[in-house]
C-alpha cells in the first residue's frame, strides 16, 4: 500500500513538474531542419534553406511586389512570464520596420489591424543582424486590445516600409526567433562585420566620439559588452563618452533605413 501511494505521489509530482515546464516554456526557433510550423501570409513563400554562417534559415520570399509580407505561427506562450524577444535576420529587401500582432483567449481577434512596430530594421542587408525587444508588453500595449497578456496563442510578424509601398520581392532570411523570461543582451557575437563606409574616431577614445558616415545620423546607441544600453544620442554624429567606464563598447548607428555597428575602446 505504501509503495502504491509512493508511486501515485511520484506520478503527481511528475505531472506537476511537466505542467510547470510547459507553462514556462521559452520557445526558440532556429530552422535547422524545417520551417518549424511557421506559415507565410498571402503571397509569401516560405522554406527552410541553407545559408552560409548558419545552421539553416527560414527563407520568406514575397511572390510579388508585396507591401506587408507576414509570418504566422500558432503558439502557447505564458505572457506573464515570457516577455522578451530576440530575432536574428537578414533583410535583403526594402522593409524598414518589424511589426507584431498577437492573439490570446483574452484577445481572440489579435487586435484586428492593430499592428505594433516593435523594431526599426535595416534594409538591403548583406549580413545577419540581431534585434532585441525586451519587455514586449510595454511595446505593444499602446493600442489596445493588441496586448501581450494571458496565454498568447498566435503570433504574426509583418514587414513593411515607412511609406506603405512595395518592399519588393527579395527574401527575408531569419536565422532565429527566440522568446525568454529573462531579458536578452546584445553580445559581441551579435555585431555584424564592419561597414567600411562607417568609422568611429578616435578609437580608443577618452571623451568625445565622432561618427563618420556618408549620410545623416538619426540616432546612436552605445552598448557595453554585457549588451546593456549605456548611452543614446539623437540626430547627432558625435557624443560625449567620458562618463563610461574603461572597456570595449558597441556603437549602434542609425542612418535612415540603415543600421551599422562598430566596436570601440573607451580609455
């Protein structure tokens, strides 16, 4: 009898542990073998593909001159715990924004047309770039009912430009889509190879860092090697970094629809 009760207790504990693990599952899609149940919106062809420097990608190619190509997936994400997003992609076309729409039992309509821009992305990429959205709920509650709440059951990503015109028929290659209960950080491994048209001077730097670029800088963001944002400057090609501790930093430089990254040393 005691053995039977013991077995029942162990079974119950296993069920509870399994349920807990399911509840706090942190979805990650890396497309090493297939499209992992992602689907394309109307006139978007998707396929798993080989790509140099990756273990495989999701290739999303509009079949015509699309304005708003879209990717969808049914999911089960506890939004009260899982609230951070990382997406690694190479956008070879003309999209400039990544937008998100979600659905849940609390919000079954997915916000209808309430798409929320969660990241500005660069266009005509030749390298993969990493975009991080920590605190998704804060990013998408600006237009209710499109809220990151309860159990999210459907994800929809949309790519568009700033004028709502065609982004062309060039592929968007996605290397990773990951969700986590812990904020993501931008690591040195996430920095793309140097853009020869962009330079940061002087390097190493003590006080003022100057950005040399072909076009106007709309924003500069400085990250430490832990991926934490340390400084931001708007509409300027220089910024004072004297307040930073010594070490290696990453400058993320926004120029129109282009985003470049550069490493520099603070003395």
